C-alpha cells in the first residue's frame, strides 16, 4: 500500500508537473513557430535583397558601359574637332598671308602709278623722281630702222616699257 501510494503520488506529481509545464510547452512551441516564421521571413528578405543587389549591379554595369561609350564618343569628337580647328586655323593663316601679299602689291602699284603720272612733264621740271617704272623701249617699232615707213606714219607708237618695282614683304624683296 505504501508502494501504491508512492506510485499514486508519483503519478500525481507527474500530472501536476505536466499541467504546470503545459503553458511552458505551449509558449516554447509558439516561440519555435515564431522563430521559424521569422527565419522564413529573413530568408525571403535575404533573397529579395540579393536579387535587388544583383539588379542594381547589372544596372550599374550597364550605366558604366554607357558612360564609357559616351566618354569614348566625346574623346573622338574632341579629336575630330581639334583636327577641324587646326585646318581652319591653317586656312585663316593662309588667307591672312594672301591678303597681306595682295595689300603689299596694291600699295606698290599705287606707288608705281604715282611715279608714272605725267611722266614727260615731271622729267622736264628736274624733280626728284622715284625709280622709273616707265622707260623708253629700244625695241619699239617706231625706233626700229628696219620697220616699214607706212607703219611709222600710220601709227603713233609709244616707246614705253613697264618695269614694275619690287615689293617689300617682311623685309624681303620680291619681284612681280
């Protein structure tokens, strides 16, 4: 009987402990469920973050390729623009040089023209004349003894020849 009683008490203690631990078991089960849900949620979030990071990385790579392509285009455009600017610079320099030469020729022509104006009248006044740009031509028909008399009487010939003066450009003399 004592043994039965001890067994009965033992069973009662076990039942009591079971009853007392039931809420704890329930709480542990709920806690395990919540942890599982959170772990699944964490895995979802991790996979989503990983996917988003991959997409962002792909976008960045695409954007980097685009930027590199744009930079290459700009570099090539800059090189072409430098070539065009160099060609235009050379063209403008040539035009300026040509304009300078034309200007020097026009100035010298005006000086020569002033020296030829009223050539005969000036020479009579004993003025200081610039170098003669007009001179008597020893080979004209009027001065040639072999020329026909008819030609001499029919036409009045001028025994003049034009000897243009040299042009000074940048302290160098050039003939025309």
